[in-house]
């Protein structure tokens, strides 16, 4: 008796050919690639916006204005506001005179226009950081950091008004391997 291998071989070829071509083949290859890829990871991302201004006009009061916009959503876990202000000779003057005083004013505004954080100073402020936490989440949308300042300065540090305000956002996100570790 002779065994016939023709039928099993033909069936096997039909299965192999149908699974390796067309839509079914693409589906199987995609599933194979997904199995080879590492699992997504939950990570933290930090976004930092720095405003540093050193005034350099020794004769006339120099005006400074800047508005920055940053998108905040439910993935943001906190906002850190760093501030440091140096106004030379401010300890010699008592109080702020609106039209003559050197000052730094800054506000962080939510999308609805509410001031979440603000400073309005005309004297030195030592470096400090304020943390803003969600209650229970931050309002989603474009937040604005509005800064206006006025100061004097020179090339030497004898008379040099300056300030630094940093907006740092910490958020959680998912990174997928083989996707350039983009935070999504």
C-alpha cells in the first residue's frame, strides 16, 4: 500500500498561502509585531517656561511685557511657580509709588480668566517656589502667564534690576516603545 501525501500537503499549502497574503496575513503580522513590542509605560513629563530679565538702561525706566500660553489638561498633576526679584536699592524706599517705582507684576490666569497665582512687588523677593495643586482637576484649556515689569540697570551689578519667573508643569503620560518615547 502506497500512502498518499498529496492531499495533506495540498491542505497545508492552502492554509499557509491564505494566512500569509492579503488582509488575513496583515492581521497576523500586526499581532506578531504587537507581541514583540514592550508594554506602554506610565511616565512623568516636565514642561518649563522661564522668564529671565536683566534691565540694562541706567537712565530711563525700561518697560517689560510678556505673555506666555500653555495648554493644561487633566493629565497635569501640579504647577510650580518659581520667583526671584532683585530691585537694587529697594530697601531704601518705603512703599511703592505707582508712576515712579520699579516693579514686577505677574499673574497665572486660567482659561476662564481667574488669577490662580500672582505677585506684585517693588522690592527684593528671595527665591521661592509656590506649588499649585488641582482641585480635583485643573481647568482644561490654554492658561496664560502675564508679566509686566519696569526697572533700571547698567552693565555693572551696582544698579541692576532683574527678575526670574519660571512656570513648571508636571504631568503624567504614556510612552510607547518604538515611538521615540513621545509622551502621549
